[in-house]
C-alpha cells in the first residue's frame, strides 16, 4: 500500500485548492486544480488515479445488482452491505487492523459516515487506535493541515469501549460517536 502513500505525496506537492462539497468535480484554472469533493468522492477519485479500476468496477457492478448505487461512486453506508458479502469480492479485502494506505470507513447508526485513507498508524492497542488520515472533510482533525474545509491530513482516534467502537474526529464541535468501522484494501 506504499504506492498509495506515494500518490498522496505527489498530490500534496502540487499547488491545489479544495473545499468540502458534495458536487465532486475538479476545475482547472491557470494550471491549478480546484477540488470540490466530499469524503467518498475524494476516495473514489484517488482510487481511479491510483489505478484501482477493476476494484471500482467490481464494487459498482455489485452495488448495482442491489440498486444501492445511484451515481458513479459509493457511499460509506454501502460498506456495511459490502462487508456482509465480502467473500463475493475478488478485488476488495477487509482487514481487522489498519494498514498504511488502506481505506478507513466509519458508518454511524444513522447511516451517515466518513471515509479516508490511513497515512500512518500512530497507536494501535486493544482499546484505542490513533491514525493520521488523508481525507476531504468539513471538520478539521487534530494536527490538521487544512486551513478550511476540503482535502488534508489530520489525526483521529477510534476507541473500543463496552463492546462498541467510538469514532473521535478530534474536532471540538463534534461529539464522540458510536460507529461501525472497516479497514479495506483494494487490489489492482
């Protein structure tokens, strides 16, 4: 998964502007890219750029069978369903532990969620996982590189308590929230 991190190193060495936006498109103006993306749109775009086309086609084909996908990308909540059918996937592997470069998906009880890439595993114990993540978000994380919203790098935590996972975005305006968590490794 080091190739994924190399992709992000190249991306962050470019001059670009981003904002968290559900429209999921990129403008180019004066040789600068303007990203208007939400978290899943950003993950989808990155996977396309990194060459995970087979994995994305497999995912889209699978979701279309069940009428889960309405546009050309997935949503965080789709991973609950995908995880239940993980043995049917050739190009997607779920893992119990975070791996640098993998996709980390959080799904809240209301069906909303957040997805991001793992940049670094800071801490991984039985009850607490601290990660440095790469994502597009409207809420900054601890030690965040974002000035505002959009694409950046920051630190989050996942806490295991009373047989439940709690997601901590490390943003003071967001509460600790119960969530299902998934670590996913796409295959080229």
